[in-house]
C-alpha cells in the first residue's frame, strides 16, 4: 500500500526523499504546493524536480478522506461526515464565530473513555485515527469550502473537540499538530490550536514534556470526586488530586492557556456545593472556566439546566473572581454540538430527516453502505 503524504512532517518527508535518492529540499516546495497553494497533483508542481514528481506519482498516496454527507445548521455551523479508506466515518464541524472559522476535528472513531453524558461514548472505541486522517479532515473541508463557498474561505483555528480522546491517540495527534503548525505549510500558530482532554494523566505528564505548545482545554465538569466519577469513569483512576498534580507540570509559557470546561447538567453539578468545590480547587485569578450547557441527544440521560440556572451558576463564579464564558450551542439542530457527534451509522435516521429540514443546504442523503 502507498504511504499517505499527509502522514509526513516536513522532516519526515526530507528523510524519505533522501532515503530514496531524491533531493531533500523538495520537501519544502511540496509542502508549499499542497498546503499553501492547495495543489495536490504532483504533475502540476512546476518547480519540483521531475524525478521527485515521478516518484510521488508512483509511490505516494495524495488522496483525502471523502465527504459522504454535509449539512448546514441554521446558525452557520457546517457538519461534514467523512469516510476513511477502510470505510469508517467520523464527523468534523466548521464553526464560524466573528472573524474566525474553527474546525472541530475528530481524533478517533468513537472513544474508549466512556463519559456518561457523551454521545460519542455510546459507540465505544473503533480505532485511532492516523495523523493523515486528522490532517485529512482539515484539508478536505478547506478544499470543499474553497470550491463551494468562496475562493476566500479559510479555516483559521482548530480544536481537537470532535469524536475521541486526543491524548489516547497521543503520537498521531502530536504528528498532526506538528503538521498543522509547520510554517511552510498550514502554518497555524500555537494560539490557533486547542486540545481538549478528559484528563488522561500519564499523557498529560508526557504532553508537558514533548507535545508542541498549544492551548489546553481540560474537561473538568466537577470539582467533586464523587460527581466527577459519575460523569467521567476515568476519574476513578485519575482523580482530581492526580489530575491537578499532572496539570501543574505543564509549563505555562506565554501563549499556552488552560481553559477548564465545565459541562452543566441539571441537578447534577450545578448546585451551590459545586460552586464551593470549584472555588476550593481553582485559583480564581489564573483560571478561565468555559461552561458548556449539556447538549441533549436522543436517549441522553441528563437534562440541560434552564437559562436561569445557567446564568446563576455563571454569576456565582464571576463573583468569586473567575473569568467565565458560556459556550453557545452551535449546530444543535444538526447534532453538531459538543457531545452530539457520532459516526453516522447509528445517526442515519437523523441525517435522513435533516436533508429535508435544513435550510440552504446542498446536502444529499448519506451514502453509507
Ligand atoms: N474527548 C475530549 C474532547 C472532545 S469533547 C474531551 O472529552 O475533552 C469536547 C467537549 O464537549 C468536552 O469538554 C466534552 O466533555 C464535552 N461534551 C461531551 N458531551 C457533551 C454533551 N452532551 N453536552 C455538552 N458537552 C459535551
Ligand atoms: Fe470521549 Fe470526550 Fe466523549 Fe468523554 S467526552 S467519551 S473523553 S469524546
């Protein structure tokens, strides 16, 4: 089987070219063609040596995940269902907000962590995604936007908040991050990438040492061990004490921010004792809390609190000195909001219903075998 181009960092590609008797300098030119000029056909790489172009045509796979369905939410969020070469599908969501267009990418097909509030968890873990499949989500959506929305359309940010636990797929996500940040390629700076984790302690300890510097979002969801364990079984092993010991090891350079995500579920973690526990755990001046009101999905066991309760909770935290934001729910009409993502086999019904109901969409019914 051919190797995928999208699995190469620029250093990998240099080494690969040299090992095949080709000039290593070609790697930079090729990154420029593929990631900047969006030209993935080696025949058109006019400044690349002929031998290198021929090598690429014969030996390197330039194909991207295939979009099998896409739909537009009323609020402008666009969800894509993409298929990998083995037929597995994942979802990736483009979310516009002011001058930004953020792509929420998946890191795994399903997830093994099993949080009790998460739709993805009901799938279990099917497999990890390769770096090429993560970079591939970005490239395939960027190309689609250029072709279908506007020649100016540009993704500006990436969040690892789709399906899967990115730190459970550490090496592939590390490689994808290096590729996203390569200056001669996509060239995203560290503030444009955010990795969200449920708190896999050994991987956080490793991240502190050898992961490219990006923003970190920690899915905290409760400052009380018993409640957190109910929401996130991972807390049985990596409880708040172990988690925060690991977090303290992350060197907070100027541009690496930690945000605490706090899913708010009615009557579960939105009580006065939760505010109290949070204020004992997080230092107010240093902590940014992002409240995510629970997004319901068919069969979900929790309820979203009322607007009034959400505002009350937020207010309590602001009074304690925290910086607090509430994540607006994007794309919930097409099940594209946090925790609603799930590979479409089981979602088929929803997607079919959608094709009739979504406005301004050029989507077709899903072609899933
Ligand atoms: N696996 C990673 C990243 C993906 S989920 C993680 O858990 O951090 C991105 C965010 O959405 C996480 O904070 C996650 O806890 C949250 N989330 C999951 N299901 C949700 C739901 N049904 N409603 C609201 N937020 C949810
Ligand atoms: Fe996995 Fe994140 Fe869902 Fe938990 S919330 S099951 S870690 S995707």
